[in-house]
């Protein structure tokens, strides 16, 4: 069974994560680099948040 820390340790920056599967470890911060700057877009009924610093993507 995968622990919470294992989830965040194996983040692939080429993948788009679902918020329900991988919620923010610290609210409003990137799970990979800890940045608070994101660029956002909406398409297909989904809100995509992308970290400006490392490029991690998450559907909110």
C-alpha cells in the first residue's frame, strides 16, 4: 500500500494530476517545488492549474 509521502515523492511533471487523487500537501502551494505562482486555464469543463516554476499540472 502506498503511503501519503510516497505519493508526493514520485511526482511526474509530464502528467496532469487530478486534485481529488492528489490534493495539495500545503494549501495553495505546488507539491513539487513549493511555489505559489500558477497559470490557469479552463477547457472542457476543467480548471487546469500549472506551476510557473516547475510546470506541475493539476486539474482542480
